[in-house]
């Protein structure tokens, strides 16, 4: 079977296509480290509301330690710790001064919660499924096999197999 030049060529280009698919799928993870947020297991994430936040928000200033939006993995738990002297709210969470509250994030969804500790009064939470190695390998396969087929077809057009005459 491996004596057949078309089969040999197909196997070589299948390997090259899978390598190309791997490069195409994995290079973004190297170039954009912020994408790796979804490759970690679920964990507890702490968001601290610093002292003086209510005063800053009243002046229209964004507290420096609080991001505009946050990204999570399904299964994460957001813990909001209020170190300010006034109570704050984040969606369903009411956090009295000096205390904390938590919210499990169990649904793949984009949230926009009403929030008292940012000037815009809206706080975004992006919750995504964790990206597993199985998913990444499937992406390499889905990208690599069609490319390999195109490589084989084009190679047959550019370098057609030699016709052999048998007696």
C-alpha cells in the first residue's frame, strides 16, 4: 500500500497539513496571552473594592484597581471584597462596607450587571467554557485535514504521478 506514490504523497501531505493546522491554531495562543484566560481550570477570583471608591465614582473617576470588564471560566466563583466605607452593589450582590460576597459563575454567558463601584454603573462579566486540550486538538484536526487534502490535490495537478506500464 505504501508502494503507491499517491498514498505516500497523501500521507506526507496529511502530516504537513496537520503541522500547518497546529501552527494556525496555536500561534494565536503564543501571540495573544490574554486568550489563555480560558485554558485554566475554574478557580476563585477576588475583586477588591478599595477604600475611597465611592468618592472616586462620585467624581466620575474609575478606581485604578477595578477593571471595566472581567473574563471568567465556567465554574469560577467571583468574590467581591468591599474595603470601602460605604456599601456597594454588583448585580445581585449587595456588599456592606468591610465585608465580602460571592457569586458562582456556572453559565457560559456575557453579563452586564448594574454596579455601584464604577462610574458607568455597568460592569461586564464574560464567562466562557474552559478551553481543553481536546478542543484544541480537535481544532488542529479540523484545520489540518482540509488543508492536507488541498495540498494533495494541488500536488497532483502540479506534479502528476508518472504513468507506469505493466506487462
